[in-house]
C-alpha cells in the first residue's frame, strides 16, 4: 500500500508529540524540543491551509488571552519564565492543528498512540518472564532523563523499565511503565485514548479496542487509572441503561461489589491513606517551619490544599509560572507532583473556568448528553492530571482543545469534520 507524504508526515509528527509527552530525556523536556514542535506545526499549517489559520477568530482570542495573562503575571511577579512560553506555544499550536485539520489529525494521533501501546505488550511479557534479559537487550538504547536515571533505570522510546518500582512492590509485581516515565503516566495515556475512542471515534459506543486497552491498563497498577476505568465504565452502563432502571441499578450494583474489594487493595486504599496522612504536615512545609530534609514527600491531596492557600491572595489569575513548589521549599524533593494543583496555582479561577469550558464541550452537542454524562467524562479526563504533571502534555491538551473547538462552534454543532489524510501532501 502506497503511503502518502501527508500520512508519513503526520506519523512522524505524532511520534515526536508522544516522544515529548514521555519526557524521558533532557531534550524531550527542553525549550528546544518545544521550539521545533512549534515551527514544524506552523510550517505544516501554512503549507496545508495557507494563512487561513491565522485569521481564525477563536485562535486569536485564545492567543490574546494567553498574552494578557502572561503580561499580568510578568508585571505582578517580575519574573520571566521559559516554562510559561513553552506551555503557551504548545497549547496554541495544538489548537490550530485540531481546528484546521480536525479528525484527520486527531484520529491519526490516537491511532498512533494505540499502535504504540500495543507494541509495548510483548516487551511487558518478556519483562514478566526475565527482567535481566530485557534490560540487557534495551540498555544499549537507554536515553534516561537525568532526574530519572537512578540505579537500574532503562528508558527507551517504545518501552521503559522504571528503576524504583521494586522498592514499592517487593512481592514481585511488575508495574508497566509502557512508553512513559512511570506506570501512572502510562495509565494516564491509556485513559486518554479510551476517552477519545469512546466519545469521538465510536460515537459513545463500547468497542473491542477499548476492551483491550482497559484490560491492559490494569498492568500499570495505578490508582488513578483504576478510578478512571471505573468512572468510564459507570458512564458506559449509565448511557446504555439509563432508561431501564432495573438493569441500571443491577449493573451499578455489580460494579460496586467489584469496586469495593479493589479499592481496599494496598495500592488503592493504602496509597490514598498514606497521602492523607502526609497532608498533616503540609502547612509546616508551606510556612517553612519544617525542613525539607525531614520530610521529602507530601501527598497529592496536599498539593491542592497548598494551592488553595495560595489562591486566597491571588484568586483570579493565580501566580503564573513562578516555580511555586520551588519557592515553597519543596523543589524536586516533592515526589508526588499534582498536575491539577499546578494548573490551579498558575492560572487561578480563570484557568479553572477555561478547563471547565473545554470539558463542557468535549462531548459533541448533537449527542444530547446529560449533565451526568458530561460530568463523568470530565472526571475521567481530569483524573490523570491529578496523578501526574500533565499540565503541558500535548495529548491531554488535544482532548481539551477538541472540547474548546466544539464549544466555540455553536450553534453550528461542530463535530470536527473529517478531512482527507490520504491526499498527497
């Protein structure tokens, strides 16, 4: 089968997007990587749509709003941060790709993600059988990010062996990191794929590919991934049986019977209890009454509480990209980053309203989804952000900007028109 130049470009472009999301080496997380992504995106937009994308009004408002927020933070904090620019250009670039190329881009991105996820399966199987054999095979290609490059870690683009998992699970359980930096992040990417498949690709219908992903995601042994799966399953059964009360109650009852023992497992309830216990001292850390060396980790819930404390003083627009945890004395010593807390602290109430606006439009309006359905899908999308620092993850923002495009397109009920990706570029 002949591969068109446009299909080849989108494949390589998406591999680069996933490489940046994995962020397993210095370059993937650098300003240079973002600059290349931005310039290539602009070049592709100019070649395929001319200057049409520049005239997009919603895109102009989005860019203008980012500039105003950035200037406000710059004036109020007096600090210029490259992180803010990286974030803004990524979001603006991906917005124009979603708006101008619709599903010809997003379908390709999530199809590539699905294929790359399947590629990790045989590596995970070998990992279960003989970790030393797999490590010997992959070590020559190791490209560890320096923060992650602690004893025993092997990071390759298509499969990563996280080095500190054995310390957490000494009973021999192998957690699956897939192509991401750690299992929770890989679980998050699978959850994002499931959301896209269910809402966009399958028009709110359950598919065989979704079942495969759901089963495979369990290998991450990730708390938020399991919460995401249960929430998505609750949505699926609610939509299927919402007009049949007896079947709906029976299905949810069975789900609850299964969920309770799963929740009581050590990596679920045990981890949550541990995080809650670590919230006790977060104010001492925040007020600098506890030395960082005395307590190197706080719970993810504490991240939310810390940002709520901070937002009492700047509730509307937050503190911007001020390296907030570094200023709190936590720095890299905080081992449980909370992406939702970071977004809340950086952009305040306005940022949360923007997130809510994007989430409200993710399910296309002609589906006539109920408030409960929209709320459940919003929870599924946000759960990975609670668990991991995905605030600048392109795949996460792709989902949100699909919602933004849908919401800004009313009353035309825009559902991301399919363009021809097979045309020669």
